[in-house]
């Protein structure tokens, strides 16, 4: 089993106890067929964690935006409509760790790996944003702008681990993001 890790993966290991811990499993078809469910889940996660802070409404909006983008990506790029997407959220004082897991075909893996590598190694996110906008075609929905904006605008730390499953030829994609909630 080939494993490849990019960016800030396992910045906070799962072995460290969290103050809040919520795990959800969904099927991509549930979210793709009823796209509003992504927003409903994002709003739930945001409300659950934001109200531990001094300015809950500001944090709620940011957390909802981050969660929504992550869950949409995991659903959109899953291998099958009925495969599971795992979402795990943990709060460590002022750091919210959001992890998504899904299985994807090699074609999606190659694009995602390239994009995440570029994103996590970029020296200038504003320059990468302009370059990405210039390269974006109106016919593609996988431009990478969503993750780029999360990292650029919310100082989100992100990492990924890709595991090649030889029996199926698929890749298990685990994305970890770390949002530092302002006090």
C-alpha cells in the first residue's frame, strides 16, 4: 500500500484528547442529490463549535464556510455515489481540526494531489490565486479555487494523506484542516 503525505498532516495527532469530538458518515449521493444538505451539515458543525467562543456569529460563518467546502469536495470527488464520506471534527482549545475521508479514482487523485502540493508549498498565496483565476476555464468545476480561498483568506492549515488501495486501484484521501479560532 503506497502512502503519500502532503502539507500539515497529523499536526495534532488523534491520540491527543479533544474537548469536542463529532464524527459523521454520509454517502455522497445524499449530498449530491440534495446539495443543500452540505450547507445544513456545515451550519450544524459551525453552530456546535462556534458558540464556545466570544464572537460566535463571526466564527459560525467562517466555520460553516470551511466545513461546507471540505464536505462538498469530498462528496464531489468520491469514487462511487454510494461510497462513504467520513467527517471528523475535533476541538482542541482554540484549534478546530476537520478531517474528511473518501475514496477517489486515480484521475481525481492526480488532480487533487497536484493542487494540494501546489497549495501547501506556495510562497505567495495571492500570486497563486491570480494564476489559478487566469487558468480557470468556464467549463470546469474543479478549479481548486475553494480550497485556495480557505487557506488564503482564513489562514487554514491543510494537509492530505493518500493511500493507494491496490485491490481496487482507488485512493483513500484523508484531508486534515486546522482552523485557529480567534478568541
